[in-house]
C-alpha cells in the first residue's frame, strides 16, 4: 500500500496539497498490520516509509509536516511494539483531523471576508478557497469569479466547473494571459497556497505574475490556507518540472520545453493571509 501510495502521490498533480498530505499520512497505517520482532524494527520501518512518502512530493510542505509529525511523536516514545502501533494510530488520526479542521477553519474565516456583490479572481485549484466561496454563497452572498485556466494542465477549468455548481456564484473562465484585462474589474484576488516558507509563497506557476500585476493595478491579493502550510524551518522547497508533452505534444528539434509546476512569490506582494488562526495583514 505504501509503495502504491508513493506512486500515486507522484502522479497527483492537480490535487490540493491537503488531500495529498492526508493520503500520505493514512498510508502509514499499513505498518500496523505488519509483524515486528522489536520496537527498533518497527521504528526503522516507520522512518524508512515516512521518508519515502516525503520524497514522493518534496514540494508539498503539508505532506512533509504531516508525515514528520507522526514519525517524531512515535520514535523513542514507546517500550513495546504494541504501544508503538497504538501511538502511531493515534497520531495518524490526530494529524488527519488537524489538517481537516485547519482547512475548515481557514475556509470559514475566509468566507466571512466576502462582501455581497464582490468580484474576485482566482488561480489554480484550492479546495480551501472553494470551500470559503461555497460557505459565503450559502449565506446568500452574491459573487462573480474570474478563473484563470491555469495552463498547461488547465486546472482552472475544474475550479470553474465547481464554482458553476454554487448558487449564486457567476464564474467566468479566461485564458491565463487575460488576467491584466479583467483584474481592474475585480475587488481582489483570492488564491490558495502550497506553502509559505520564510518570506516566500510557493504556489502553482502563474501566481507570481498574477500577484505582481494585481499589486501594480491596486487590487488586493489574499491567500487562503491552513496555518500548517506556513513553515518556519525544517523544510526546503523543491520545485517539480513536468513533462514537456503537456506543453507541446510533438517534440520539435532545437526547442527546449520549460514546464515548472510552481513559482516563488515574495510575500510582500500578498496583502492578507487567511488561515485557521484568523486574518493576518502582511
């Protein structure tokens, strides 16, 4: 199961980082069904598999933190294999609950900031930002959303489809390069995040030009996500570079295809950060 989960995570390029973190954490429960001769043997297996899961997607801080939290709490904490297994089960459940609770609280805090009749622009696919929009709409807030396609995988199309199912949200899907044309019509930009490390927001490629253009045009930029994605230390972000076939199906001699998954946005381009702990001015 863990090996299969590693392969699955490596192929999950359009899922939210929280979803991936939960999948990785739950995969560790496979160890509870294995037989071990000693606590040391169990802990070594836990460390080995936790490391494999972290390496499966080194760009997701939430995955790193979730799996590391289980490992840190269990190693050197029990005297028997059974105690280690019980502690592992408890930590898996606690970490997953923390992730889900953090998302819900962040979404609720963000929902409270939407004004009736507001127009916003979004990018990529953020389950937390979508939940915030849905919560605001359920309270009767009328919203208009401009959604970037988010090429080359067109992840924004999925976001637009989900927004179209939320009444009373009016979604508009646009090509990425049209953002400068429609930003003046927007009250703000609302996006999710992969993580914030030190003073840098890492998110789906295209976030940096969106934030920079919004600042130039005087449009507020708001980032929504669990506080667990704000990293102080112990994590080094590693970008991923996707297959060139996503950009050009037929290779052309003499052309190098560049297809990074994420870009780095200075937090000075972000006006507000909304997490499970509240609304923070940056």
